[in-house]
C-alpha cells in the first residue's frame, strides 16, 4: 500500500513537469518555424532558368482617346484604365480635382536610394499623396527608385517598401525603377547580368510576400540593360512616349507621356494606361 501511494504521488508530481516540457518544446518549434519562415521570405534565391518573355498582344485598333482625353484601350476583352504617376516633383496635389479629371489610379513614389551612396530615403510627399488619393477614391500603387548595386541592397530596398505599405491598402503591383540619372550613378558600371540580378532580387522578395512587381523602363533600357528571359516572373511598366509603341514584349502598364496636364497638378505629370481583362 505504501509503495502504491508513493507511485501515485510521483505521477502527480511528474505530470506538471511533463506539461512544462511539452510546452517548452512547442515554443521552441514555433520560434524555429518563425525564424525559418522569416529567413525564407527575406532571402534572394538567385536567378532561375531562362524562359521566353511573352510577346506584345495589343492591337492598334483598340486604342482611342476617351472623354477625358486620356489614351485608353478596349479590344478583345482587354480594357484600359486611366492613371498617373507622381512624386515630390509634382509638389502639392489637389487630389479631388485629379479624381474629377478622370484619373482612376495613381502610382506614388514611395522612396528612392541615393545615386551617390545607396542610402534609402522616403519621398517627401509619399504619406500625404497616398492618404489623399485614397480619400478621394483613387486606387494607388507605389514605386521605388533604385540605385542598388548588389542583390543585398535590392533585398533591403524591397523590405523597406513592404514595411512602408503595411496597412495602407496597396493592392496594385509594386513598381521597380532603376533608370540612370547622372553620369556618376552607382549602377552605371553594372553588367547586364548584375542589373538583372538586382531587379530579380527586389522582385523575389516582393513575390514571397504575396505581391507582384512591375519593372519600369523604356524600350532601349529594357533591351540593353536587363535580360528579360530571366525576369519572366515580373510584369513590365513600359515608358515609351509615342502614340503607338512598337515594343515587342508584353507590358502590363504603359507610361505614354511625360508631359501630361491634369487638373489639380501644377506641373507636367506622367500619364499611364493599365491593361486589365
């Protein structure tokens, strides 16, 4: 009888200890999985295999000037949306007037990295522009001007963008712009492969967080500075100031003018058309 009592007492003592041990193991597993997941979504995987980039599919018959005098599109189930892109260079914007002018979406510069040292800065008007555009019923996207010279810097830029749009209801693809600015740009000396890796690193992190990327550039820059066959996971934001682009590859958005005039904006502004099904 005494031995049985001792055994029961021992079990009573061991049970709480067992619960503590199990809880500790579960806690360690949760932390381990969180660290593993965090590392995955913030790590660049490297360039994949080459694939053929889709060809341009738009017909000249689909383009027209709409009632707001924006270039628009409607053909074979694909329609256009009227848009602009803005930054600190446009200064103060009256977004109510912009909305009345027919603008449906606006890409707002979130920030940029310095062409001198790569330091990241937020656009002075980003917070104000995104809030007021949304308050006036304009859908917003964001873009980042990159001067990254390594995949590590590109990852840092992507993480910065993701941190700044958290909770801001940004659903459009994120724009990545790495065009040259001056003769002393940090990215000037990069090879085509290096620029492709930088663009891919940025897009890779954005994709791992469940978002899409638009790679911005004009036909010459796209043809001579990056390898599209290694960037087929991303869409193109084409900058080509003409009435009908001859660009051969598919593009999701077309910046067709840099000298647009829109009510509520006191400077020239870039005009864009987004293609949607």
